[in-house]
């Protein structure tokens, strides 16, 4: 069975890459889970890029679905626009309402355990309830 793919979208390429590395590391490497960072703009600046997001989603799609986690405002809007357009992202792509860092870790752990797209999304969303104090 193929795992759910995960795309991490941030306004910063460095942040997206670091969160992907952290999530893989905390999930025991999760080498079988395809995770892609889609951070910043195509020219390396701060912002979001529909092209980078679409490329990352295609890269991680193994047929089990793609969960997309984002950081801030325009990242959300960019993913929603891509989903509304309907032809730039794999058909089983879902925007997950979750905190980027904690949600990414939970999503990668769930995907590495063989969870389907709905369960991966639910695990990431539950990260909102993690108490730190």
C-alpha cells in the first residue's frame, strides 16, 4: 500500500525544508513517506508559489492522496485557488487545517503507520489540541 504524500507550504523555503526534516526525524525517519517542502517564491524570495506547490504535490503523489499543510494567509489562499482550479493538483489533494510544525509531525507519523488521507488529516488537525503548558 502506498503512503499518503505530504506537502509543507511556508512563505520561507528554509522553514518548509526545516519542518520537513524535523517531521521525518521525529517520525523515525519515515523514509517511505513522501514529504516535500514548497517554500517561498520561485525566485527564492519570501512568499508562496502556486508552481512550487503544484510541483511538490505531483512529486509526493503515490495514489493514496496528498495532504497539504500551510503556514499563513496567502499560503492558504494559494492552495485554495489551486484546489478550486482543479487541474494543477492531484485529484486527491486536501488542504489540512493544522498547525504547520506539530501538524506535520503528526501527519508524517500517521502516514508512516499506513493511515489513509482522512486519518492523516485528522491526526494533523488534532495537533491543535497539544497543550504546552
